[in-house]
């Protein structure tokens, strides 16, 4: 049995592809700043890195990656707070055109 520190960063698995390793190095710092991924998320973060690496390889070859791969990579990146609404909210930003709700704490003290 292994004890996992719930606040630790994801651990890079040995099965990560070469392309996935490059994505891992690019994104692990940004993931650590959002604190949305921990050691418990190592496998899913590695899956994201491998998928994003395969997408980058396809683009480099002049091929268009499958839309399903692009969509899933976007969803996974949002899950880790790398971009999209969740990352803007984490940074304290608002959606374009979003209006501050003066009643958001209505009924709460």
C-alpha cells in the first residue's frame, strides 16, 4: 500500500510518449498553479499529455487531427484549469460580457 499526498503534483508515469513528455513539461507548472490536479490525477493528466502530444504531431505532419481528439483535449485542459472558463474563474476573471451579480450572496451572511 502506498500513501499518496493529496496535495502533491501529478507524477509522470513511465508509459508517457515522447510527445506526451514535452506537453507534460510545458503544462505541469501551469497545472500546479491552479491546484486542480494532484498526484491522484497522474493518470488522467498523463492521458491529456499523450493526447495533446498526438494532436501536435498530427499538425506538424500537415494532418488535421480528429475533431473528437481536439474536443476531448480541450475538455481535459479545462478540467485542469489550463484555459477556458474555469481557468479564468480561478484567476478571478469574468467571461466577456458577464455582469457582476449583486444578489449572489442573497440570503447568506
